[in-house]
C-alpha cells in the first residue's frame, strides 16, 4: 500500500474523520512506522499531502518532494513550519470557524469553574466535607465583572458575546482595533489593570510568546483571574506559577500549556485556585468531526486543482 500512498497522516486527532480519510485515499500513518525514515523514502514518489496534528518540519517536507499541501487539524497551525512550506511552494491549511462556539463554550465554562471554585466544590462534596465541616468558603462572582480579552478574532468574538450575556463589561486588546461593539484597549497592561478576568485566545506566534508576563499578571492583581484557551506559549508559565504562589495573581483556568501534554507539577499541586483542562476546548465529537472534514476537504480541493477552503499561506 505504501507505494501508492498519497496522504501521510501524522499525529492523533479523531478516529472518525481519520478513518474517512483512509477510506478515501491511500494513506500511510507516520506513527505506525517502525522505521519512519524508511516509510518516508517509500512514499516519497507519490505522497502529495500531509494531514497533521503534530509538528511538520522542513526536514519532513524535504523528504516528500511531491508534497503540495499540509492540511493542519486545528485552527492554530503553530506546529507547522509555514516559512519552510512557503519556501518550497507548499500550501498550508487549517480548520477555522467550525470550532469557534465550542472553544468559546469551554472558555466560559473554565471561567465559571475557576471563579466559582466548582472543581474544588465537587471534591468538597465527594470527600464528605460538606457534612463534616459545613458550607465551603464563599467564591467569586462572574456576572457583571470586567472582562479583558486578549484576542478578538473568530473565537474571541464568540467569547465576548457570551460574556456580554453574563452582563460583563467586555474590553479587548489586539494589535489593531476590530469592528465590534466592545472597548478597544491599545495596551495589554492597561487592559489587565482594568479587568477582573483576562481571557487569552491569541495564536502561538513569536510575537505572542510570553506576552502574558509577570507584569501583566501583577496588573490583573491578587483578585484577578487568568483564563487561557489560546496557546500555552502566550503565558510565561514560570511567572504564572510564581504569581499564583505569592498571591500577585488570584486564580487561573488553563486549557493550554507551554509543553503539552506535560503540565508543571507546581500547577498540578495548586488545587485551591487553579483549574486545569487537557487542551480539549474543541474536543467534542461534532466539532472534531467538522474539523476533520474540513481538513479532508482541503486535501480533496488540492488534489482536484480547486481553490483551497482555508489556506493560511
Ligand atoms: O492582533 P490582531 O489585530 O491581528 O488580532 C488578532 C489577535 N492577535 C494578537 N493580539 C495581540 N497581540 C498579538 N501579538 C496578536 N497576534 C494575534 O488574535 C486576532 O484578534 C486574534 C486571532 O484571531 P483569529 O486569527 O481569528 O484566530 P481564532 O480563530 O480566533 O483562533 C485563535 C487561536 C488559534 O490560533 C489557536 O491557537 C487557538 O485560538 O485555538
């Protein structure tokens, strides 16, 4: 089968669309190869597409001379070396829009869980502490609070609209103002200082790396809450741990981390004011299916010589 392989599958995403892809095209699965270099050599004469949810490097591209498209599973394509793809005339696609509502739902859920200490409260009931010790300590209000959004793109807008329904005052920071009914703040530190809750939903780029620094968290303050559903790289994790530990920052709800799936032990130990999720904001059956289908549709468009559905370069 490997001799006529057209699509190389890399990374773990979702079985249903993955099987659909395998049913549709001769595929090779990178992770199944005992000798990945040998697999690449074998499929090099025919492989024209990569369907990926894993790093795609320049070296990998060079191993596949007929590669025309890298279809990334996910809206964030920071795992793909887009500059290297550009230099080789290879197209990169992602899966925008179909996950906006899903990620926004989880962002709001994480905000509620973090502010209202819902995970801790669940443990409190299960451990019999309610009966033994009485009511749990009071928590923090969400509705009516000041929300700062870092990022006002496709997902950010959905988060903002949901939070507006929670009667929150929504402000945001991006590099350029958007045409949205929310308050633009041109400086992130000012936004953090004027917010009770800061939600980050920016892509992982060199420019956003560590953008949520100790200064930003300090500006958010001892009662401030940081929620991150964008990319872990946007937060200076060492500073986050320090700020949470010494009370410069009140609480955090995190779906994304700098070195996934590894999560710093210090964060895992913080059960009082930290809620952790395994980067699953888009991970419902419906949405992962839609993302997978979009990935397949991009590959099909490339093979048919039609315009790509969601090119990023
Ligand atoms: O800066 P702008 O005007 O391009 O606004 C974009 C903002 N953004 C930034 N804001 C401040 N400083 C930066 N250095 C910076 N870079 C980007 O992030 C825009 O408002 C937002 C990204 O929006 P979209 O491209 O529509 O992305 P989407 O679909 O909302 O997804 C955001 C990220 C994905 O890249 C994944 O990492 C994750 O959420 O799922």
